[in-house]
C-alpha cells in the first residue's frame, strides 16, 4: 500500500473514533465527515513525517498498518493533551524553549547549565532575582497573555519576551546586553497569572460532531461548590485570589495587606496559590471544570 493511501485509510479509521475521543478532537465542531477526514489526513501526514524513522520500521512488520497508525496517532494526541493539562508549567517552559530556538530575533544559549534568552549575542548582564525583582516587571493585561490557549502561541510568547526586555531597561539594564534565564521568564509568566483555559462549553460539546450521540452532562451546582471552596480562604487570601483572577495591581494590594517588601507578598501569594491547587485536587476539580473558576470570579466580584 502506498503511503498516501495508508494515511487516507488511517484518517477514515480515526474518524470512526472521534465520538470516543471528543476532547482531543473538539476542534472538529460542526464539520462534515468529509471535512474531518481531510483534516485528519493532513494531521496524520504531518505526524508520520515527524516520526518517520520509528513508524516506518514498525509499519513494515504489521498487517493492519492503518489501524496501527490510527492508534499511534490518537495516543500521541492524548499524550499531548495530558501533558498540557496536567503540568502546564512544564509544558509552557518546553514550548518557550522550543519556539525561541527557532526564532531568528531571539538568541538561545546555555550558560552555567541553564538556558538563557537574549536579543543579541554575547550578553554581559545575566538577570537574576538579586539584580531585579521580577514581580516589579509590568505584565500586560491583554487576554492573549492571560489565557492558556493564547499564551501557548509562538507569536504571543515572542511578544511577551520583547515586552519583558523593554521593561527590563526601565530598571537600568540595557536589553541589548541582558540575558534572562528560561526558568525565570516562565516563572514570571506564571506568577502573574491564574490561567483560565478556554474550554469548549458543554453546549458546544454536545453539538461537536454532527449526528453524534450527545455527551452525558453531569448536573452540578457550581455555585455551591464555589462557595465551599471560597469558605476555606480567609479574607486576606480571597483578596489575593481576586487580584490574580481580575489581573489587578499586585503592588497596590501588597501595600494594602501591609507588606513592606514585594518578596513578602510574593511568598503569601504563592502559598495561596498552592492552597488553591490542593483544594482543587482534593475536590477532584480539573481543567474541564472551568465553570467553577467562573463562579468563583462572580462571587469575588460581589465583594
């Protein structure tokens, strides 16, 4: 069987399993079967080319090549989805490093066993927290930098990096001479965000694939759950949550809460975030429960 025929057959086989894998194929909302197969052919061709050496060896030994290729492709998509949703911090760090390596305008180099980014070669100033408090660097308010889906895009990460370097100059560090550690840049992004991923709503999911059986909808009182979660935070912690969710000034809140140094507020903010993650885990709240975040925002907005 010729490779293009194999990929077409694998696309047809994959299309049959879309209803069993709605999460990884949610982008096919409102597409016809023919359109879905055409998209899958393109995706499968790209997947095959990226993994040609490994796949070609396995495919030569198998009778049902299209079924193996379908299974390998679906597992690959599940792994990508799992990594992104369960450990977005590590996912974004790797995404930044991979994207910036391919960006002509950004220099990626290793110094003292760490990956650093700079605008020009041979920087002489290596930023660290002793030289500058990263919490003082202004973070943009735009939704492109406040949303997991948008921030994962290469163009937005690059824009954010150049913004960071412009801000660095305001603290007396020439951006042409300065390098920032990949880990610190990633931490700066996370310290300024409580990401709210854009997930497909339940109504959209029900209509995702034409002529499919509706997904069972679990009825939950999101308001009650949100109230229960908020009741575990004291007034001071709730102010921090509100600040992060609405992207308001951290420096202003730091003074309001009585912190004389930014580092004290940062420590308290991090502890509050850790507490939220623990409560989410304890209550089995996942990224799919974006309604919970929405209700928490509504409750905090009324204060």
